[in-house]
């Protein structure tokens, strides 16, 4: 069955089940995306460029257009659908849905409101469909989380001020701008107790092809109802813009038909019966790491050196391995590495960094991973979150909370209360899909992440900055340290962006301006990196 206007009208009925209703607006788009896709297809086999107006100039042209659109779609020739893009404004969408669906793939661009720097209002959260008794307990849990978010900021303030003065001893904390900096740090840490139901608003830009993929997979784990509502609203907006666009689109794949769902057919339990053993096995495999190097190309340095020599047309005799690697990775010689535009994939010498490859096993909080997954060229295989939930509290503790005893005690108590509420609702047979919205941002994401050096280099050199999110910074420090131990000719050039700019003679060394962390990190070796704020 093909998608049509009647199918999309189901969206109105779905929206009534979610409150407050997600808001979707199409604010920018290609003028005629359907015609454009066919024009690009015809241009491949034409002695001249075919334009969108050419493919719809008369009835004969339209008939040919529709035939080509259908045949290219069915044959899987989908690059023609990547030219047209749609820019949406999304409001009142949950952090859970964004993490699980919108940001779980590489083919998008988003600018999303930050929980690190923008305070969260107590009314901004998603409420899925449920009966009155469930609703009462659901709202009670939200209130516990929101109240804890406010109280944690108060409890953390003395510790944050103390650590802040260790770095900026000459600053008067009574001044408004420094109080603002303190407040933002407190709310950044306090957000760990916020529920995944918390709303966000964002700009979200995707290609026509990605929208069709969204439509086909909008009912997959972990938030199928909210995903379907948002995607159907996107489709409605595009349908109004270009009535022809969905002529060849396929209907959503039902959750029950997905291979992930099929695997669990013989398990009737809401909670995965193997989850405790899984978590134990996974966590033990990490040893002392939050991100452990588990796989890599054993000849990483040799492969990279060979690539440099091939780029430059040199032999191993006149350009040995360490010097070849130095040419590509040393910012004193490869100034592309210090460019803010990230030119590495476009520059010939930097492309030698493509060949080394690494895989890490990781455990970080949901809130940290929501930032980590934005490094889309370093992809990870994120979990089905419902299969990682257990009735026992499972959470990450930020470092600032660990060193603030009163905040630590309150944090632990709050997480325990949240878990009791979730277990109570599950015992009342609340759908696990909806129970997940109550999980705190602190819930751990356990997964594998892989990428090439060229992409890890961009991530590492940015996230080793002391202003980066704490967990991601720690991950990057652990990852670069492990790479340095295995591959010293590569590892000796891995450091924070300010150090990279120093070696490239780019001033100022710190590119953050007023956001300078207060520590001259460019003077430190990797083994000297440490931070609390």
C-alpha cells in the first residue's frame, strides 16, 4: 500500500493521544522536490542539463516523469532524492525521541536547544496516552524529577563556586556575569535527574530521501507513537508544499514486522530477563574505562604512512613511516588540522587519516550520548533502550555530584524514588514505551562506536577542550590515551584544540573567546589533563 493523503490524515487522530501535541512546521524547502529528482535523473542520460520545469511542461512530460520517478525508486537509484532538502522547526518533542530516532543516523542537521545552558521549565515534558490512575503516578514522577532539578542546583552551588575560584581566583563571584557562569554549570549537572520526557525545540534539516526513510521506519523502537506523530506531521507539511512528492512512498513498516521486534516474540515480559547478566558482562568488559578500545587496524601506522607516500609519490626509502605520519598529523606541517572549517576530508594530505580505524566499547549517560551522537561521522550502534532497563536503579554519577556529599546523597535518593515510581507504573501494566519517558538523563547508554582516525581526530581535538561535556571529555581522554599507547607515532599528535593551534602558530591559541576554560591546556601533555569543572 502506498502512502496517500487519506493515510496521512491519521496523524490528526494520533496527535490527540499525545499531550501537549508535537508541533511541526516546514519553513524552508526546495521549490519542486519531486520534479527536481526526475530532472536530475534525466540529466544523467542527456546531452544537456534537464531542468525541473522540463519534466512537467505538458501531459506527455508528466507521464514520462512519473514513469522515471517510479522506476528509479523501485530500482533503488535514490541519489536523485538527496538533492531536495526540507528544513523543519520541531517543538514539544521529547529528548527520548530525538535521541532514539532523529539523531540516531548520520543524514540530518539539527540545531537544538541546550540543556547545558538553558534552564528547563517544569511544564515542558511529553505526556503519552494512559488512563487516569497511570497519569497521576506519571505526573508525580515528573514532579519528583523537576523538583530535584531545582534543588540540586542549590546543593551544587557551593562546590561549583569553590572549584570555579580555584581556576579564576581574581573574579568577584558577586558580579552578575560570573553568577551566570556558576548557574549554568549547576544546571548542567542538575539536568542528570531530568526525565527523557523533557521537551526540546530544534531546527531539523533533512533530504527528501531521509524523509522517505523516516516514513518507512517511524514505528521502530523505542518511541514509535511519538515518532509516527512527528513524521506524519512532517509528511503533511511536505504534502502541502508538493502534492506530487509521495507518489512512490511506502507506508510505515509496522513495529511487529521489524526484525528487532520479531526477535523478542517469545518473550512476553516487559523487562528483558537477561538484562542483569548483560549489564554485568558489559560493565566488567570495560574494566576501569568508560570507553575501552576493543578493536583496531593492527597496521594502522604502516597503512597511514603508505597512504601519505602514495599521495606524494614517494618511496619508503626517501620517506620513512614516522616522517610520513608526521607530515599528515603534525599541525606544524599540516596546517589544515588547525582550520576551523574542518577541511580534512577535502584536503589530499589529510585524507591519509582515513585508513587507521578504531572501535570503542562505551558506557555514558543518555544526556552525554545525546551530544556524543552528534559526531555523525563516528557512528555507534545504540541500543533498544527498553531492553536495557531493569527494576534496579542504573545511572551515571557526574564528578561534581560525587565530590559534593549533600548533593550526592540527594541525587542517589532521587534516582531511587524515580525507579520506585517507574516500577510501580510497570506493575500497573503501563506500556514500557511510555515508562521510558520517566527515565532520568543519567540512565546509562551501553554501546559500540567505530570510526576512522580522520573523524575521531576531529571529535577528539574538539572534545578534549575543557569546556566540553564532562563525560565526553573523559571518553576522549581515555580513547586518545589508549591510541597513544598502541600507536605512539599517531598518539603524540592528539591533544586539545588550543594545543593544536599553538603548534600550527594560530593565535589566539584558545578559540573560545569569553568561554576560555581558564587553564592553559596548550602547555600540558595528554597525561596531565585533568578537570572538575
